């Protein structure tokens, strides 16, 4: 990754990901990430429709 330019937020995210990988926690982190992304993109978007159907 030489000659790469990162924003402060992007660089911090990359460093945190490298720590997770180095500590052997990537699989657990990825499951957490997928679940949170689902919540962010699907569950909150369709929550009102589900409440009306119930």
C-alpha cells in the first residue's frame, strides 16, 4: 500500500480492520458488519410497512 492516500477516517478504518484481522477476529467482525448493514439498509427502511401489516 505504498503511495496510497487516505483520508483520516479511511486510514483509521483500515488500521482498525488490520487489528481485527491480526487478532483473529475477522469472521466474528464480518458477521457483525453484515448484520448491522442489513439493519441499516433493510430493517429500518421497511419497519413502517411491517408495523402496518402486523
